[in-house]
C-alpha cells in the first residue's frame, strides 16, 4: 500500500525484503506458495500483490465496525486514518453518556448504546471495537454478543468472556509494555535493580 501511494507500479522480492527484514529468498518462496508470480527482471505488479494479499487474508471488501465508547480512546480511534486506508470503516459510534449522545466526533454521531442491537443487526455489522471503562467492559460485551457481533477488539484493561463463536482480540498497551519488559529482562538488554 505504501509503495502504491508513492506511485510505484512494481516491486521486487529484494525491495520487500529490505522493508520487512525478511530474507528475499523466503519472500519469493512465500509468494510462490500462494501462487503469486512476478516477471523476471521486472518484479511483482503492486496492484496484483495487493489483490492477492487481500484474498489470502479474506479481506476483499470494506469492513464495517461498531465503535463502543466515545471517550478519549474512542475519539483517538475515530481519528486514526490508517483504518480507512485499509478498508476499515467505523460505521457507528455508541456511548451511554447522555451529555455526548447526539453529538458528532470526527463526522460520527454518537448513538445511544441502547440502539446497538437494532443497528448492528440491521446493518449486519460483525466487528466491534470496545473502548469503554474497565468496569463496563463485560456488560457491554454481553450486549454486543446478543446483538450478533462475531469479533470484539478489546481495548480495555480487563479480560472479557464470550461464547466460543465470538472471537476476542485484546489490545491493551499495558500488557504489551509488560511483555516488552519481560523480553528485555530475559535478553540482557536491560538491568533491573
């Protein structure tokens, strides 16, 4: 995507290797495995690569998302332009705070959380981002499950429970930082006293 935005039409396994840190022979093997072919001396057509990657990832359509929580984190997610760049669209924004319901943030009207079930089922939305306070996370998750959501991206600092057919992806910055500290302490890159 970055190469396409720079106006490039083709790329080579060597270029992919240098930008990803993956050996160019491995890049070629992986592309061959997925039946992606380049032209000797020219490389790979970028549009064809993007289309092939999208098919491999099951990402060949626009993905609509319900964002739950219009606080600071929710507003930051709304402003994150990379979502749209990759075809992810925040379709609706929900919150339970009467002071902000009906207001607009980044072009999205804040809807009452009580409308989730009707809107999600009517629009057939399957993915939700959970950006609510930790003490509301499970209650809101239960509402999302009843509404038919199949994937929840959990930005809260608490684990949430769902039935087996609903996937949870947790993205907690503190958890990531703790993993990083553990890595640093085990690799000798840092001394802890």
